[in-house]
C-alpha cells in the first residue's frame, strides 16, 4: 500500500479558513467518526466580486449558518446559489434554512433537484465551477472543478484524511471506481493540484491522493475476495476477517462498504452469500 499524501495540517489541527484566492472553508460543529473534524462548508467567490456560491451548507445549525454568512459579509458579497455535492444530511440539512435566509436557489442532483448536469459551468460574477459527475459514495454525488485555483471540490468522494464509505445500497462500487478513474484523468495533467474535500483538511497533492484511493479500493476488494474464499458468507464474516485494522467506531460505515463490495462481486459471479440492507451510520 502506498501511503496517503500528507494533508495540509496535522491531525486535529484543521480549522477551515481561506485556502485559495476563491475558496474559504467554514467548519461545521459536527465532528465525529464519520465527519472527521466536521463538515466543510465552502464559500466560493471571485476576488472582489459581490456574488458568491455556498457549497454544502452542512447541518441545520443556526450558529454555523451565522458563521457562513459572516464570511459572506466580510467578502462584501451576497449568496447567489447554494450547491450540494450530495444529499447526506451532514452536507445538505442546512440548505433550506440558508436558502430562506438568502433567497438563493438550491442546486443538486437527485432528491427532487436534477438541476446540475455533468460538464455544466456554474457561474457567479466571474467565478466558474465545472460540474463533474462522481457517483459511488452515493448515487447523487458530484464534484466541482475550480480551475482558476487549480482545485477540485470533492464532497465525500475523496476526504482530507482516511478513505470514504461506499454507502450501500445507494452507493455503488462500480460507479465509485469509474469516478476515481475520471478523477485520475482530471488530476493527471497537473491542471488540478489540490483537493478541497467535504471533510478534513485540504489535500495539496491531488494526484497522489487519487492514486492512493484507487489502490486502496483495489486492495480492499482483494481482501474481501480472500475473506469470501476463507468462508465468509455475509457482511459480518467479511468484517471480522478483512477489517480488523479498522477502528470499531467506524464499523457501521465499514459494513456499508463491505455490502457494496459483495454486491460488486455478486454481480460478477464471484459471490453467492447474503447481502442485507444496512442502516446509514449516524455521525
């Protein structure tokens, strides 16, 4: 296993703040095993512009939304659009309240939206964000390319620390592997050098992190194959054999990823055991 690239700050020291000329992170107060330091809400604006975009408002927490709008006020801007990388509540729950406070529309994929298209360019007075479809973590996951800052905003598709869950049954491993291949193509030519994730610190080595994620997924899938060959016939059997290195605090998420991997193997004739629907883990 190749090591993951070093994040921009040491473990436990991520606080958000401005990180590129056009992107400022406001860290939500919802830290936990699944959310790491908390959800990263990104305030995105062209320097000197009077318009900004909010990406992933985070939980429905009045204090957090106050902090987001304080950054907007410091920029001398107003919110013209609210974008979602996906519909999980730790990213999207606060969107209706923020829309009510700003009058800005909410734009997303799925869950009653379907108003962002792959390749579309979202504009806000000079700011340009290109939509990249990246399903896998969830069916509705998208990323955004901020080319002017050589940055990629990934939501939960790539995290600032550790690896993400493929949230079965909505998340799907084949789609996630395809998304990682698309991200590799995006970061491989050097035009995109940093990742602004949905959780955890900024990643200054985008290509290195995507390479790590792709290798990690292949190695985990091989471990699941080995567990099945050893007699594992359900999610718990794989968990105890292949995920002993994973802290028990994230076993609920690990179970979802295992179910996604077993589904992937079953669809290819490599597994005939049980796959149960599992609840989404709480934060």
